[in-house]
C-alpha cells in the first residue's frame, strides 16, 4: 500500500507501452571511448524497448548510436515503461539494461543549450528526478544491469536502482564539472549510494571509477565477468520473482521510509511493518510453511 501511494504521489497513472514476446535480454557491449553521444533517436524509433516474462520485466535503453543519452523523450519512455501496470500482481521485478557499448552517457547536451531556454531545461531535470524517485517508490525491486560506461545522469540511474550488477569492464562517472555543468542532480543519488568523500571526489574531479571501485564503495551490488553478466542478473531476478510480491513491496517501502528517520523512529516504523507483514496472507503462509517443513505457496 505504501508503495502504491508513492506511485500516486508521483502522478503515476499506470499508462505506458509494453511489448510482449520472445524476451532474451539485449546484452550491452563493453565500455569504449569516443565523443559523448547526444541528440535524439532516429525518427520513428523508440528510445527504450520492453519485454516481460515470468514476472520479470526487461527495460532496455535502445539508442546506442546516441550512447543511450537520457533525452527528455528517453526519460518519458523509461517512465512509461516503469509505470506500465505497476500494480499488476504479474510483475515481480524490473531489470534496466542497455544496448551498445555505453549504458548511458547522461543527459542529451543538445537539449541543454540556451536555444531551448530555462523552462525546457526545468522540464528535463524535473522529469529525470521523477524517474529516479519512481524507481525507489515502485512496488517491486528494480535492478540495473550495467555493461559499459554509466556517466552523469546514467550513473544517477544506476545509483537509484535497488540492486545494481555490472560487468568488470564497466565504469562510472559524474563528469559534468569538466564541461561547466556540475552534476548536482546525479549527486543526490550518488551521495546516498556511496560515502560522501567518494561522491565528492567524483563530482569535483569528474574522473571515473572502475566497477571494482564502485563495488567497494557501495554503488554496485556485485561485479562479474562480462560473459556472466546476464546470467547473474537473471539469477537474482528469478530469485526475487519466486518470492511473495506483497511481502517484498511492503518491505521495500519500509526500508526506504526508515532511512530518513532517527533510530528510535526507524525501529517504531519497522516494528509496525513487521506486525503488518504478519497480517498478510503470505506472511502467515511463510511462517506456517517453515514450521510444517514444506515450501510456501505464495498468493502472488
């Protein structure tokens, strides 16, 4: 309920687009150099694609020619894909990945020139912030699968996900200071995912960190060889999908809610959450199944 309320607070209407069908994940390539990809997707193309099977929704950033830049169109497409039937019991977990050698290069710099003006710029950053908050407020876990460079708002996207799995060839950066645009909004997610001094070094220097460094500092959940990235991400997703959605949804909402509280309030909130959890049919089913030495049968 708390997660659903969070979605409504962000103006979620559950609209969007979902293409079903054969769903092998599109594996991104490794990080490569080159100029920052900016601009819009090819005319008629969609900057994200989505498939769903067995409770696992795969959302793929699908504009590799533009290094999967988070243009306003891409952000809106990603927002729709995340929101689509968010409260459906058939949805258990979301994976966000990317095509091509770059996970995401960040915002589309062509949209940030003075030709567009402050109102348009405000819309870009407002929409981006809504997408990042939507991930945290979503009722199911969201996993980032990263195989390449995640830069600026792309790094922000990874930091905003509940779980992040990356190949050992991936890297992460907040390089806006190098072009005179400090990564203030990426710093919100980054500063909540890694220690303050690590975040500030990334923000002040713009220098990238490796996947191993990102794992050490808490930006990532785990790092695997490139050839095992999809396998490991799906292993985690399938485990999540095998569990009770109501229990996970309640627990996720409580976890984020208690983080902003003092210790006493956090324990008060989560103690009540434990009581609420026991009041769920799946809460009682799980306890009884354990005592009866059998596998639980979840309602969803």
